[in-house]
C-alpha cells in the first residue's frame, strides 16, 4: 500500500514547489484539498489523520494548529516547513547533512522541522567549524545574505512582479530585517552551536529564486593558527561523501571573480565556497542554494524520503 502524503497549505509558494516534486511519483499517494476548501478545518483534520506523513506549508500559527488537531494519539508523522518548531527540542531538525547521525534521526522521527532558507546556508557553514573546534562558539559572527523574492511568499511576489500593485517595490535590491531580529536568528544560533547571537543582515534582490549566504571571518580570531586552507579542509571533511551539499575545491574558488546567487536555481543542492587570499587575514565563506530548493521544498522532499525509506 502506498504511503499517503498530505500537503497542508499546498497552494502557497512552498506547497506548490513540494507538490511539483512529488506529483509524478508512483511510490506515494498525494491526498489533496481543493483550494476552495482550504479553510475547511473538518476536512483538513480528516486528511491530516488519514496521512502517513503531513507536510505543513503554513504560517506558524497554522502549523501549531495542525499539530494540535492531531494530538498525541495520532500516528501521522509531520514535516513542518514553518518557523514554529525549529528550536523545539522535541522536534528533529531536518538538515540531514548537519551531523553524522542526523539523516538516521530524521528517518525515525515523528516530528521534523524543515530548516529556513537563510539558516540552511548559515548553519551549513558555521556548524562544521564549531563542531570540529576551528571556530569558538562565542565568535562574533556576522552573516550577510541575499535571497530571491519568492522567499517572501505570494505577497512579496506580487509586490515585486505587479507594477499595478498598490505596494509595488521598484527597487532592484533592498535590505530588510533592520531591527536585527529576523526570525531565523534563534534557529541559526541554536542549530549551529553558537553561544553568542549572530548579527544577521538579510536582503532581497530582483530575481525570483536563488540565494547567497556570506559568513566573513577573521582568521586570527579562530582557534589556533588558522589558515584559509584549514577552514576549507574542515568543511571538506564534514561533508565528505554527501550528495546534496558540496564544498567547491579551493583552487576552483580562487579562480572565481563573481558569484551568482541564482547559479543553483531549480536544483536541490547547496555549494559552499571559501574565498580569500593565500596568507591573508580574512576569509569569506559563502553558501549558494535555491531558496525554494535546498532552502525549502527540496529539503522537505529530501526529509520525506528519509522518513519513508530511511537513510539509503
């Protein structure tokens, strides 16, 4: 019997992307609410209970409501793509490459929280450096990032694409999160192992999909005598054998003069680069990913496969 998958919120940006990844598959059955019935809570609860795995593509309050609908007696397993449970210790954080045993934990979990897009890039850089002792956990981390506007959902998409929209945004690029309280900060701090809150400056460009997350580092503030090659080798060792996250060879990175945040659009992978000058004082570690791929829907599909079929 095929596992039943219910995408709660399938008509939003993330839900549509997840459905597009799953709908042609013959090894699962997708159960779906018509858009006109999306606010029918009785039908939602019925589908949530019928599903083997429910993928929540909802605002935080909606995700909490769905979990409450199921209660403790339900056997439905959940992947939550919202922010609601990303720092909850009772939920497994769904970044399969973040720890050697994380994929196995996801495979056996009932509750999995899908990482945020910016968080995937930042944690993908920071956690290996902290776990392997190269970066002190109280390092004053600064994260600069740019995302495609689809990360803001339907409202921002309309503001960026529809010139007749009353809140049309004509700027080619804009900063936001200017209070330095972006919702991904607690997740980044907790899941990377930082003891000091990072300074995170996000921005949006006039491109639909794509993302670059930068973590610039002072090498003399790292542990021991640290070089650019030490940073690179630490990341290489952490991601050795992984098929989704790749560390670009250092010699290749040193030949790059420009980096395109849209380079991995349509893919569910992430590339990590270490930039700098041999013998220099600084490095800039950069993650490039599709904010709707490994940064959202692609990660949800990856976690679903782990939950259904294990760490193959």
